[in-house]
């Protein structure tokens, strides 16, 4: 019988390989919103947004946005918005408790429905920030939301469930693996907000998971994907960014369609292995974990052959949180 993996194995202490930059010099913004900058070329073109710090401990995006501001990058057409989102979470980062500053009151990436943003009876640090940023995001045509992951795994593009998102991810091609999913039961992500999640709209969004939060390679992935995103949108030419921002071409995309989330029902949830992401199980019914329901231990098994695990992690474990998503590779 497979036994649970010890907690000390499931929660390795990843080294912090990159410095967290001081963002206070960027507090003023230029848009009337703190830590948010919009640059208008004065020429027709899309409004493109590069967003960092949806989660306060995901530093690679902040490094990239800071670099773009320091480079004084300006769009050749359309508009470019550069933003640091959950700045309060970022300000509370503590290397001794590096997962604690993901958010303050609630996950900033679970509040993106018009109904929730309009509901004045709901309040949190994250909702207040989302409401400030919302008018800008409402005007964005193309969004790149830069994230990183709890566990050390291959980087991913999260395209959402729509064909337009998958098509844009295939064009971007960095990273190679594309996750097509409908999001989280806990709440809607920014990349799925309003017209980004409307198949009839030309607006589009991608979320990039660049690697483990604090590994140096995550910054490289964030730079590569940002550079290609801006190039695809027509806002820059290759000469507008340093040569180190341009990688060799990626291999053809591998798309994993998420069929269902596994949502923890108790604090007793455990995985059956030291999973970090993209593990593949050829046989249906393979045991991958356990949960507890009404005091009884229940098994979690793969529902079909060739099942792929997407971003498994128990670092934010609580009832109602998605601990892993299950998917299959599609052509």
C-alpha cells in the first residue's frame, strides 16, 4: 500500500536565489494609481498590460516590470501599462516565512468578477486594490499576468479554456507547456475577467507561471515571455530590449486540457508522492492522494488514463482550496 509522503519532503525549503528589489521609487505611478504606469504612443494599436505581483511573494514579474520602467520602454504603437498589483503583500515579504505574503486578506487572483468588485459589502486589501486597478484593466486589449509557482517545476502558460487563449499561447510558445483550464472554484482570476473570458471578444489574456518563486531561472522565463508578448502585440521591435531578453525559439507547444480540479475538503489532505507538476500517470485509477470526509479517510485516484497533474501543492492548504488540477494532453 502506498503511504503518504512525510511533510518534510512535501515542503522543501527552496533557496531564495534572487533579490527582492525596492519598489518604493515607483510608488507614484503616472496614472493616478499608485504603482501603475500607462504610456500612450499616440498611434493606433492595442492597449497591452504587463502585470506583476498578483501574489506578493512572486518576485520575478516585479523584477521584469521594474526593468521595463528603468529601460524607459515606450510603445511604438498603442498603449503599454506596467503594474505592480498586490504591493502590500510584497511589502510584507519575510524570508523566514516566504509563503506568508502571497496575499493579506484574500487571494487577489480570485476576486475578478464584476459582481464581487461591485459588492460594497465585501472588503479586503486585495479587493480595494482590484477596484482601483479595474478601470485600467477594463480598457486593456492584451494582458500578460506574470506569476511563479510554489514548487520547482517546468514553467507553464495558463491560457484559460477558450480557443483564443490557446491560440495566443501557441503563438507565444514560451514556455512550452500550455495549461487550458477554467480556473478555480474559489474565485475568478484576472486573466478570465470579463472580455478576457468572452469567446466573442477580441480581448485576450495569458498567465505565465515562470518557475519556482525564488529560482533565478524564473526571471529569465519572465523576460523571455514578456519580450515575445510585446513583440507579438506589435508594441516593440526586437531592438527595443536587451539581447538577453530574447531566447532561442521554443519547441512546439504541448497543451494540457484540465478536466477537473481536486479541491481539499479538510486539512488532512495528503499526496501519495512528492509531486511538483506535470507528473503523468498512464493508468486510470492510480492513487495520488487522500482526503478526509466526515471523519473518514477517502482515496483520490486518477479518473482516466494518461492523466497529468497540474501545479500540485499543499502550501496554501485549507478546505475549499484547489490542491491540484487533473488534465490530459491534447493535440
